[in-house]
């Protein structure tokens, strides 16, 4: 993983001349963002939507992290993003766990009204395939083309809007992957930088639910990125409630209240990112959710929530002249 990070970092340094792990003054960062956006100025809207949804935990007691991810997966699908444009990465060791009193199911609420683990999910990376390296390779498309099917690739372009959701156990500028390794805030920042330089997105919305989550987007320096996290530095992120029959917590608070808001969203909704941000209440979440908007020129109050949670399809209209005489 260290070698992979070095390669990616060198690529970004070579292309852009800016490194995320250097201390960049805010004025210099804003000038860089302005220059980048001016060089790629376009009035056209995005033409396609993608989502990358990752639960980085395994083991039964982390049931809620799988439920978090599957809940977000269900939401983006309900709003129109097809499985072909969703990369789902799960340890996937809960539904068939011998401790599960309801085999083959995963629920995000104690009323068990909705089984998230139905026959309508497509897991792209499962079990030990969910690693720091595989995640970075998905984002940057640095995959082995001889062994990786198109269904496991993020086939985005400069007109793609991407929603990235991550959940698991973390700390100050790191997120654990299956208790075996960690991804740092620098790793994600550098990967997103390479995505921008290679024209792999138009706008990107990053959401993370973990302890000290807001530190994970603190190193971002690429244009057209919005980011939110569940908790400040030195703050924990908490579960919402447990199911007595399941025996563990079934969803985290930050994700629960995001979902509560998103359940009000339909494909033709006029709700905006700012509406989502304004819905965050520390008294409910039990931590201080963070929001980062300085990397984009767009006012979040003017960005429809469906720009990231919905789906658009490119339609090209050619001029056509009918030569037939009537």
C-alpha cells in the first residue's frame, strides 16, 4: 500500500505541482482552485451520475456499518442511479453470520420493516477484496484491465458527478479497513487530485461516517468537491439504536439522519445540498457534523440534492433534415 501511495502521489505532483501533504495556505489553495476551474470552464451540466459506497468494517459487532452502506446504496438506487453505475464494497459477513437471528437479512431499524439484503443488490468488491489499494485503484481506474470486468470499474469522465460514501472505524486523519490496514486523509486527497487531473469527474460529493470523520476531508485540495463528515476531531460518532433480537446496534446516528432527510427526496425534488447541511442537528447526531464547501464555486443552496443522489443520462440531439418530398 505504501508503494501504491507513493506512485499516486508522484503522479499528482508531476501533473499539478501541488502536494496534499504540504501545508497549503488558504489563499494559495483558493487561487489554485480558481485557476483550475477557469482552465476547465464549461456551462454544461453533468451528464451522468456514479456512486462509490464502502463499508470498511468486518465482524458481527460492526453490523451497523454494513447497514449504513446498504442504506445509502438503496437510496441512490431509489433515486435512479443504476447498479451499473454504483461500486459497492462490503466485507459482507453479516447476513449469513451464524449469530444472525434472521438469516440472510440485514436491517437498519429495530422494526425490521425493510430487509436491505434482498436479492436486488450487486456487491462489486466483497470480503478481503475490500482493501485500501482496491479502493484507490477504483477511484483512479488503475486496475488490471485483463482481470477486472467493467462492472467493477468506475467508468467516469469529465462530465460525471460522483457520490462517495464511507463508513467504518476511524480516528484523526485515518480510517481502518477491516482492522488490517488504514487509509489516511492524504491518500484520499491524492486519489481525488489524480481523478481531477485525469478528468474523471465534474463534481464530487464525499460523505463519511466514522469517529473524527471531519479530519478525513481536511487535506482535500481538488476543485469541485463538497464534503461532509459525522464528527469533529476528538469526537466519536455514535450508533442510533440497537435491535434487542439482533443483539447489536443496527445503524449510526449520522447516517440515520441523512437517510431521514433523503427519504423526503424524489427524482424531481427541489431540495438542495444546503437543505441537507442545515438538517444536521448536534443534539440528534450527538456530535458536530462538518461541512466543506470552499473547493467549489457553486453555492450549495443552488445545488440540487439530485445532482449527486439522482441520475441523468446524456442525450445528444443531431440536426436532421428530411429530404423526402411530400
